[in-house]
C-alpha cells in the first residue's frame, strides 16, 4: 500500500514540476522579449 501511494506521489510531483517549469519558461521568454526590445 505504501509503495503504491509513493508512486502516485512521485507522479503527482512530476506533473506539478513540469507544469511549473512550463509556466516559468514561458514567463522567462516574455521577459526576454521585453528586454530585447
């Protein structure tokens, strides 16, 4: 039981981290565009 919950936790963390990474990268690109102009 604990093993299953651990795997689910890891999957959840990976999903959250990927989502934040995408948000961070897109916002970083927007900032770069503002600075380049």
